[in-house]
C-alpha cells in the first residue's frame, strides 16, 4: 500500500543536533540561565525556552537506536547515567528504580526475542503473537540493547489504561495484596458458611438499573431471561468471583479464560449487573489489563474461542487513536464483523455542555512563536481570535492526569513530528513527550501531571517539524479551566475516542438510576442529577455530568487508507455519531467497593444485558436489526433528538422487546447418557450391545413441542437403533428420556471411545442443538501406574505468561481410562521457601496450573485459587474428589488432601497415555515466587477382556419404544 509522506522540515537532524549543541553549551546544562518572570501568562519565559531546548537537544542528537526508544525513557537513562544533570530540568518528574515496564513493538514475536529479554533480566508480563507485542519489566540499562535489535520497531513506556468507574470518594488508599487477600478470604468464608447453614439471606442484591430500565417488567411481560445468549465482560479482574457465586449473586459457571482473571473486582460487579437483568444468560470474562495487545487478543478470544454473543468492556488505553481504528478497535471490528454485539463505556472524561471536559481538537494554527530556540513552533489555541500557546489545566482537577496528544497522520507512518510539554506557572518543564516521528512511528505523545497535582499547570503543543495537521489534546479526567493569571481555557466536544468509537460498537453514556453521584466534580459545581428509582427512566432523565461527549472524527480506515485523500484537516474524514446510547449507573452490587457503582463502567453492562434479552427473545436477529431496535426505541433525553452526550437516548427494555416482538424460546439439549450393557457386565466392551438412556432437558424460557432426537455415531462400525426417537412436549425446566440400543463393533480397540452425536430438534429458533458424548469402551484397570517428575526444581517466574513446565514421561499404558495428578512432597508446611513440598510459593492464589497430554489436550488443574496461602504438598487432583479446589481459601494452606480440578481430566480418558505429559504453572500476578519441585501423574489403563469363547457370538438389539418418561 502506498502512503504519501508529508515533506520533512528542511533542517536535517544532523544540522539540528549541531545547532542544539551550540545552544546548549551557551545555556549550560548544569545551571540553566534564570530569566526574569514573563510579562504575560502567554509569553514563553527564558526558563521554559532553556529547558525545552535541553530536551530538544537530546531529541535532535538521538542515534538511530535511541530514536526507537520512548523519549521519557531516553531522558531517564541519561539522568541516571549522569549524562544529563537534574539541575537542567529541576521541576521534571523523574521515574525511580532500576527497571521500567515497557511495550516492545516487534516485527514478529519469536523465541529468540523472548530469550533475549530473559537474558537481559526482563520479566515478561504479556505476549501477543497476533499483534507482535511484548510487555516486559526491563532493566533500564537494557532498554537500548533491546531497541538495537533489528526485529524491534519501538520500545515504549507501557501503555497505561483505566476503567470508567467514577469514585464517589476519591483517593481512597489502595489495599495491599495481603490486605485484599485477607478481606476476600473472610468474605468468601462467610458466604460459604451462610450457604452451608442455609442461613436466610437479607435478600438478593439487585441493580436499581433493573427497575429503572423496566427490565424486570420486560422479563415478566415477554418471558425472556437471556436463555441461549452468552455475555462476556472485559475489565480489570474478578477477584471476588467465588464470593459472588457463593452468595448466589452469580451462577456457578462463569467462563473465565485461564490466565486472564486479572486483578480487581470491576469485572465481578459488571457480571452481577448483567446477571441481574439477564439472569439466564451464560457469562464469561477476560482481563483487559495485561497490555493493550493482550486486551485486543482477549476480545478476539471471547468471540472466536469462547463464542460470546455479546461483549462489553469499560476500559480505555491511552494510546488508542481518535483518528484511526488501532489494534483494540480493530479487534472490535473483527468480532462485530463475525456477528457479535459489542458495548463499551463512552468514558467519564466530561463534556462541553456541563463544562467538565478537558479536550480540544482542531487544525494546528502556527502561533509564530518558536519554542526551544532552534526547532519547532507552538500551536495557537486561540486561532484567528487571538494568540495563546498554552492550555491551562484546572488546579482542582490536576492530580495524576494523563494527557494525550494525537494528530492526523496514519498509525505506523507518522512523518509529521509534534511534541507535548507540561509547564508550571514559573515556566519550568514538569513533564514532556517528544518521541521521534520520521515516517514509521505513531502520531502520539503522552505525559502526566504530578500525582498530587499542581498550581498553574499549562500545556504547550509544538510542531517540531512537518506539515500542519488536525490535533486532539485530552487531559483524561482533568478539566481545562481559565487560569488565575489570565489564560483562557479552550474546549471542544469529542473526548470519546478509541474502540468505544468503533463504527459498529455501541458507545454507552451514563445516567443515574437512583441517588445522585455523591460529590461535586470540582468545588462550586452544580448538583449532580438523581435517577428515577424506584420509577423508570423517562424523557426527564439527565446524563451524568462526567459522561464523555462525542462526536468522533476519523481520518483513516483501519489499514491506514485515508478516507478523504489529501484532506486530513477539519473538513476531511468522516464523523461518527458517538455515544450511541445511554444506560444506568449509580447502582448497587454485592461486591465490596461497588455499592454504589458509578460511571459509564456501570452503564455499559446494563446496555449489554438488555441486548442479551433482545437476542434471547429473538434468536437469529441480525446485529443491524438489534442496532435498529435499540436506537429506535431509546427515550430521548437532554437536547432534543440525537445529541453528542447521550446519543439516541436511554434504553427501556420493555420498549425494545415490544419493538422486536420477543417471545420465550425453548432450548433443549441432550444430557449425559447412562449406559447398561445387555450382557449384564459393568463395562461396555468391544462387541457389546448396550441400552443407552438419553435424557434431554429444556433449559429455555418456552415450551418445546415436537421434540425429537437423532442419535448417530462417527465411530466406524457402531450401529444405533432406532436412529431417532420422539420426545414430544417438554416444558421449561423439565427433562424427557428415551432409550436407544448401541452396538460396538468387535474390532473396536480397547480404550478407544465410541462417540455419540445427539441432535435435538424442536419447534423453536434455537433448534437444532447437537451434543457429543464419548462412551468408554473396555473395563478400566484397577491398577494405578505412577509416573513422577524426576528433574531438578524449576523456578516459577513471577508475573509472567511464560510460566514453568516439567515433563512427565509415561509408557506401557496404552489408552488411559483414568488420570489423576498429585503435587507431592515429603514434609508439608507453610514456609514459602520449603524444599520439601511439591510446589513452594508465597501466594498460591497467583497460580494457574495446566496439565497437557501427549496428544495436546489440556486441562486446567487450578486457577488463581487459594488466596495468600503458601505451598501445595501431598495434594491429589482427581475427578472423583467431592470438593473443588476452587473453594479453597488461604486458611487451608498448606494445601493437602484430595480435590477436584477446575477442568475435568475425564476428557483425557480414551486417549493414548504413552508419551510425554507436561505440567505447567503460570504466575499471573506480581510480588511472589516459588518452585515446582515434586509432581506425579497417576494413570489407569484398561483390563484385558475375557476370552471371546465365553461371550455370545451375536447380540440381538433390544429396542425400547413408548412415551417419554419424565425424570
């Protein structure tokens, strides 16, 4: 694909570097010149000129390798190495520590790259093969070594993210890892105790949004509950998932991708909201917080691997471009093109109508003021109306604010170079971002305000070289306000950016369901609106004052092709009407810290759950039809008609379901069959005939009529009579049964399962459903064969998807009939440094254990269970155990005894046991470490059958017919 490059600044990099050297020598880096205060707040002081010149000198003199490194990392390296004195930039925020978390953008992720990172002392945090990106904690001294590799395009400071939760009480001290573990452990124990004692609950905790959106009435009126639909969320984490399940606030089965459990509980709270409105929808989750590329991977995995119909998130990564769909938005495009519905928080970054925003976008206007003495001119925010090169940040909203700058060059091909500077009232540089853009980089810069804020902070955008471009400047969760020394604030609509603004995504704004948000966003702000609860939303409802506005102007298609070639200014591109819809926030969940739950983080799952009700009552409805229904029935609020704050309006579930003509749908699926050989034996052997009793259950909302089953087998030589059976009418929640006769060929290999495919047909949109079952062939041997790992202890890398693996060779078994895994040890205790336990680790709740068979089948053994407990020792994982390991808490440590694994090992029965098995442990959180020391595999094979002379030569089929017998 041909891309047109803008003309470069006529001065070469070498010339600029030479000029910089002369200038910096004149200024003196160790003791920069001090000038008299500026005459006007918009004047550039000599202090500012000198400090920016210092930074520009580093940029101009950067080597080819240094040009691939994030500019802040480069300056930090020079400060720590003494090549730059702190006196040159006395107010500059400086990173501390010998390591830094980075995103390595590569041409391809290879084992050689991962090995190089490991050898350099890096801890690998996330790997994306699809997007060729690695997140790692890297020694600062090794940054240049990694950047020098030919397969590395960029080494960037790790792209940060935030959820769109709005805290009623800001700046709440964060719990330590141990404090959080102790709290969750106590909550889980109480929930389990209450459940065991059948203690009466005070009442299920239900989101007020269920009432405010009329979802409760819709379920009653239309009889739909989310059946047949899978809704999946992406957020920070699901730390309290087990607690919510024990309380009955979430169903027992939630599909969490192993290794993607995350940290935090916003995901748990979002799932509770979805379950409140669509109680019979299936649920899934993956973290969005491992890295930007991992987030994109997980969006795709939830659709293509976990088959989610509706996906919702509440996260923004700061690098997401407003002007082109980047990797996260591209992942959203992939799943929506495949038929998924995608919902995302519009954001809590404020809006122009309420005066709560910190966003300006528009064409670059050359102020004629040179900043840095030798390169670059500053943008004039006043435009034709005056001259002002600084954008002031409100003192009251200046603490820990990420500030992003994007411009209208294509991603990966920015040839126009813009820089961003944060200064204080005295003209000192507080932070900066000045990466090199010379044709292969992204048009993006980011800096941050001080953690505790500041007084008189102001931003300057400098065009270092290249052509005038359309700019987007955002101080996320900050506010641009007139300064006390005379600077005027400039704001424009359009702070909603990134994947929330993807064309086919639903960007969701927030309106309160119940009580008003509990604090003023800034001192002196007007009161926040309250919601209608226990009533429902109406045209009188108001959006939250912090909810982000649109629209979103986009200049490039995802592949970098310009939408309006030759025009990437305010008259070019396309304008997307965002946000799309509004939904409830300020609601109650049972999750600690999320009562109430404010922000567009709470709004998006309400909208997603209503969409699940639509799909449940109208299976097969196209995404375009769902979009039409949601937008056409939304109740207009705020400005008349569609507006850039609330979109088409606020959702009411009863109106949407009436529009689509929703009706209760049956969903009938075959259940595990029982098998009784007709020869009176206890096992199904080669040559046997057996009665197979097949139950089918209607888990749907509607009655299933004309239900029938066709039972077939892809296993050669297997006969089934009759091929089909009528099951008649099955009411919701009921089960019907029928008997089939299955004959196994004499030639069937011992241990090779017979596969049955049960196709269930009924009158309904979800018909037919097909379920496969494996019937074990042969008598399992009672003899258990033990195979132990015999190698040296293997270190489990902290917080790394690479993990640690040990191999267990198995031979002489043939087909496996039963598999169990033990983590061994000689002396059990809680000393995390013990060498006498099977796995020593100081935080078992960080770990995911996986068993892989020689054929590649995988089973999750444990998945972030056990909290802050230490060590696994003399513990057996087997399907026959009464208690799942998922129920353990840190108080059960050291973990011993017999437990049921997360994923059944039964799927490995009937497969070849001989070969190399692999046990892998991944540490998915930081701060703790340990070793795999002693593990064993326990395998049963099959007993040899009796001689054929003692068996009948022919077995006549027995055919059972008659009415359905309810179970």
